[in-house]
């Protein structure tokens, strides 16, 4: 997938937001079927736990995963990727169940796409995805992290109103406006994770 071969071209590799880190862009279409293929998150949690270290598994959130994907070859460029959002929660539920069974008490979802300018239907889709996961997440300390920029006001409202989430992380290096939103109102009984290390500086 990353390198390609004589008959199959490599998948596109693009920058992770405005950093010098890269990711392989998922290619999707209306007939795609999502399955629980990689057990990396669970295996690495178990490996750390066996060494006496209780970690917080981190997964790319379903909304960001779809938002950063692109239509596969032969699929219309206008294909609405978020139309696949209903197909993803069942796979996340399997991963969450395995992490719970392994003893995880907390889980983090990275949703950096929330710092972008999103329309109301996109924010609604984001909220619906986590509503669908709510029962599976019961009993876990759930964190959603954003980074690399300010979170717009409507996205901030949508994010901090999620019932299943107990903590929210924001970039306060490049997020002065987000800090103003936090000062203006942060949900009672929730945890704030303050991003104070510059994620673009690998030496930090």
C-alpha cells in the first residue's frame, strides 16, 4: 500500500495537517466494508501492561479518519465520505470491547479535523458518531484531543456537549482563541487537557 508494485500504484502520502509528518491517505468508495483487521492498539496496550505500565490507548477518531480520506480510483470526486460514518462505529465497538477486556480504564480519540472550518451537517455527523459509541464507552475515561490550531466556536460547543466524553484536549500553543472559549465556559465535571508543548518541534 505504501510502496506499490509493478501492477498496483502506491497510495498517496500527504502531510499530516501542516507538519512535516506524513500519512497514507485511505481510499474509499460507497461499497467499502470496514473490518477489525489490525489489533495493534490492543496488543500494544497488553505489552505495556505486562511490563507494569498502564497506558492510555490512542485511536484516530472516526470523523477525522473519514474526513482525511479520499475517493478511490473510479469513484466520483464528489462522493460524500461522511455517508460511510454509519459503517465505522461497529468496528470501533469491537476495538473498545477488546481494550476493556484487556483492562484499559481510559481511551483517547484524536479528532484534529475539528480545528478546520466545518459546516453544521459535518458537526452533526461527528456528534452522531460518538452518540453511537456512547454505550460501548460506558465505564471508560474518554478523552477527545484536537491540535495544531484553534477550535472554532461551533465545533467547541459540539465537542464539549458530548455525554460519553469525560475529558477534552486543546492546543494552547496555537490556540489562544480556544483558551478564550474555555474561559467563557467549560463543562462542569469534565477534565481539561492543556496542550502546551509545540507538536511541530520534534526536539521539544
